[in-house]
């Protein structure tokens, strides 16, 4: 009979972390304890759950089936605990959130700290990365993203309005001038966010216009791109949440303001679970309320 909840939780963490040693670090346990829990679980079941080599681990067929049920069991236990805690006005456990780096530092970090102050028994882990991560595979509860939802297995809830703008520093405009139409961008220094030196900027409105731009400055970090723009290095395409205050202060100026750029709303993305953990539900509602209050553009 399986009645060892810590062993089940350890097995789930081994799978999500990718190795016993990584699970031990995340659980703050010794490798020996994690190994013993897994071995005892396999002994009780009479089957091997994981195939392990020095380089990788994979679930056996039995392990795959068992893992699905373990996740369901742990979710039910967690729901029961958090629902009781919620009735006392508290939530607990681990909340893992991922967000774009620039938006995360500017907005998510202080909001996460405020949420933790309201729920001190909760652990909030904030991962900042401009790359789109796999929520389920990487074990995240929520992703905050700009743009539309492309994975139908996930749920998206709009948090706040957003739009994107082209901008540059007054110094850049003084020395290089401002483009008068989108096609002029090919003659300007453009700051590209991504891993390719070329990208396409699309304009909406009466007629869709797409311009292929390239630049001598390329980065995977949105905040670095904004820093370059502030230094006068070129024109950058950014969310108003990232550069709105810089535009208001005059540190940056709008480029081609008469041409609209397709809107990309701010969303909370989370796995489409039938029973959403109360801490996730509360955090999404909290973000929506706070971000809508912050909207000023």
C-alpha cells in the first residue's frame, strides 16, 4: 500500500527537475534521502519507475502511468490544503512564475513582493526570461506574456491593455533624423531583439505594411535593448509598459506615431487545469487588479 506522501512528492519533483541531484537541491534534501525515497517507492510498487544512466533519466512505461496519477493526487491534496488555508484568508505552498525580463524587473518583482507580504506563508519564485518557456515541462504555475495565446492546452486571461511603440532617444533623432514612413526604417539603425540579425516590424491601420529591418545591435534581453535606445544607438520596438515612463519624461521619443502597430495585450498564461490551485487564482486576480490600476497610457 502506498501511504507515503513525501515519497510521492519527491518522485514528482525528480521527474520535473530532471535528475535526483537537481530534485535534492530544489527540495533542500540530501541526495541520499531522495534516492532512498525513490528506492522505497519502487520497492513498494514492485516496479521500476525511472531508467537512470550517468547522463539522463527517463520514465518507464509504468513510471509514466504512475506519474500521471501522482500529479493528480498531489494536486488534490494541495487543493484541500489551500482551500482550508483560503478560508482562513491565507494561501501557502510554492508559486512559480515566469515573465519577460524587462517587464519582470520593472513590474512583476514589486508586485510579487507585495503579494508575498499579503500571504507570508507562500513562497514566490520569479523566473525572468524573454524566451517562451514550456509551462508544464518546466513546472511553472503562471507565465506573464505579451501577445496572443498559441497553445490551446493552456488558458489565457487578459491582465491589462498594452500596445507597442517604436522609439529612440532625442540624441539619435537629432543626428540621424526621424523616418517619415515605415520604408525609411531600412535606412536607420534598428535595435533587434532576438537571435537573428533581421526581423520584421509590422504596421496595421488602413493598409498592412511589413518592413524587414536589420541592425548592428542584437540582444535577447529587452532591458538591454531599451538601454541602447536610451544611449542613442538606434530605434527599438517595445511594449508601452517597458518604455512609457521614458517617453513621458522625454528620455525617449515616439517614432512614426501616425502608424499603428498591432496590439499585443498582456496575459496571464497557466495550464488548463480543472482544479486551479487557489494561490494561482488569487495571484492572477491580484495582478489584474494592480496592473489595471497602473495603466496610464
